[in-house]
C-alpha cells in the first residue's frame, strides 16, 4: 500500500542512499578509479559499479521484498510491487573528463509507476528529492511550483548524439532546436535539476532508459509541470528506450505536437 | 613595450580586479538587484553595471594611459596601446534564473591583440587566468597543454540562438552539430572554461563581441590549441560581431573547412 507516510519513509531512505553514494565518490575520487569503454562506446568506471553495488545491497538488505533495476548490473526482482531504479553516475563522460555536472539518479516505482525521485550532484553538494503528493525539496528547502515560461523560453535538450541511438533521428534535434533556439545542453541530469528549479522552461530527452527518466517524471509533476513519454522502442537486446517532453504546462503540448508530427511523417 | 615581466604584473592586477568583482557579486546577491531587458531582449542587471563601473574605475585609476572597452558602458581611450575588455557578467540570463554557470571575462589587448585573459566563475570559486608566453593557471594550479581529441570528440557550441543575430544562419548550427553530435551547450563562458581544461575538444562560437572572445583567444593558444576567427560582420550601430573556432589543433582545421564551405555557398 502506498500513502504519504510510507513515501516520507522512502524519501528518508533515499537520502540515506544518497549519503552512501557521496561516501563512495569521495573515497574513490581520492583513490583513483578505472575507466572502461562499453560496447556502445559510452564510459563506465569502477566508481559507477561500486556505487550501484552499494545501493543495491543497501536496498535489498533493508527491503528484501523490493526489486532493483540498475544501469550496470541489470535487474533483481523486477516484478516486485516496489522497484528501485539506479543510475549510479549519469554523465560518466563528464566525471572522467573533469566536468562537475554529473549526478546520481535514484527512483522508486510502485506497481511500475515512478513515485519518488532523487537527483544528487556531489560536486555541487546539491540534492533534489521529491515524491508523489509530498512535493520536492532542494537541499532541504521546498522547491516552488514552476512559474510562467520566460519571454524567450529556454529549452534544456539532450545531446544530438542521443538522437542517433539505433536509427538516425537527428532531424528531430534540428526541428526542436529550431523551435527553441535558446537552448542549453548539459548532457547529464544537471538538465533535470535546472528544469525543476525553473532555470529551464521545457526539457526534451530522447532514447533514454527507465533509470534516467523515472525520477524526473515524479519531480516535474510534483512542481506542477507536465511529463509526456514519447518514442518508445525496444532494442534487440530487449532494452527499452524512450524519450520525454517535460516542463511548464504552457509549452509541453506545443512541443509534443511538433514531435508527433515529425514521427507521423517518418 | 610588452615582455613577460610586464605580463606577470598585469596578470596579478587582473587577479586583483577579479577579487573586486567577487566582492561586488557577494554584496549585491545579498542585497538583491534590478533586472532590465535590453533592446536585443537580452538581460542586464544593476549587478552587471556595478561590476563594470568598479573594474573600469580601478583600471583607469591604476593605469590612466590604458583604455577600456566594456559591454555596458562602451569605450574609454579605445586607441590606447593597452586596452582592457570587460564582460562583467557573461550569462546574465543564467544569473537571473539561478544557474551557477555565469562568469566574468576580462582581457588585455596590446596594440589590438589579446595578450591576457581571465575568466572567473564566482559561484564555483573557479578562476582561469593566463597570458601570452606565460601559460594558464586555474585557481593557482598550472593548466596542462591540451591532449589528443577524445574518441568521440566533444563539441562545446554556443546556443542556436547565437546564429540568428542579424541574419538567420542557424543552418550553420545544424551543420556543425551534425559533424559533432556529442555536443555541450552552456551558453556562457563556462564553455571556454571546459575547453581550456580539456573537458571539451573543440569550441564554436558565433556572432559575439570582442569582450566575449578576447580572453579565450589568448588562453586557448597558451594551452597549445588553435583559435581562428570567422564570420566578421559590422552591425548598423557600428558594433563588430565575430565568431571563432578553437580548441585541439587536430580538429580546428576540419571544422573551419566545413564552416567556410557553408559561407561560400551562401
């Protein structure tokens, strides 16, 4: 059963998870870590793996009936009522190259639907956490509802690179950036963070996974924004990719129509 | 006359200027500041103006024979042998909306050529400073020369918005982002900072002004990179705009050819 009290409890637990992520990062950044390049040419480090293992163990020790879906080690009890999704380091490329915009994303699904999200930027000492019905906070301070769009709206968009995973749909990057030329592209969950705090007006991500997008889905709805999934596809490996348009309600519908029109014309 | 000793002296002076910028920012952020929207719809705050006035006064008090060219208050002695260029807040839109990626850019021109550059990010407590022949440092630590390009090179690019100042050349944004889809777009001098530190491989900016680009020209050359100006134009107001391609030598030529081809076909 899901209620506010139980979500408050899971939120506190998510913050404990965040503390253990910070401990691993501090220790490993001092000790140095190994870098590997994955089959899809993205980076993975020993740090990503250590964080995910730490989180996964803590979750299953505390809640043996819960499930875990992680970027690095796959699934445990994926059909459980409560399932945690983990992206230990979102922006491993940034971490490896020294950019501080990387982050950790944790979400909790209840019967498959995201109900809690946490995004932590250890390099900025910045944590966004929120859950369904109980709002969002940033470093313990309540995050206000999203305001009206800026006069020249700011789009936060994933890298053009994201639009050529599987088939090349980079035309979509062009169409969307033409509609919102005042764009920012951090290529990490720092974009989510900017959106939740009203620093961007609308966000567009494409070809991502559940552990990337589950947290922002809860968070953006909790600050009064919309979140719409688009472009679901299943790769040969069985991995599901999807995209999303999210942010200030006044803008989501218009961008969605633009993207759907493109998809129809394909 | 210009020599290393005199550049060391100006570098020390630039760091003193940076300290006074930080003092103004700290004070004004606490006190609150006014926001105006300029004719070109960009933002300017009372903070931008206070910083530029403070810097300009300090420079002309210390070096009465020097000139100053600033974003907010125009020129004083622009034909002097030594001229300082000032962008008090690069990324005023970020500052206003709460994003920490804004910065202050200071450069020194000798007979019209940039010989010293400083970029300061007060929110990150991060200062990049360097001068011709004496290298670049980041928070007092020597910045190493740029390494080889990444396997999937990272482009740092200005916002698509930059390509529609005056005539619409946003096709150029598309062509360049298609060549380097693994892009980052901070829309502030944080992009320069990422490039100098080797976190991006190549940078592309368009339709900017001398106070935006003079510092990065010195800094990137000092860490062993190339810097090539492109697309100079003079607006009716007499203001000169230009763009630049800069970064790791292995990549600059290829991107330059792509851009020149586009310009030829116009």
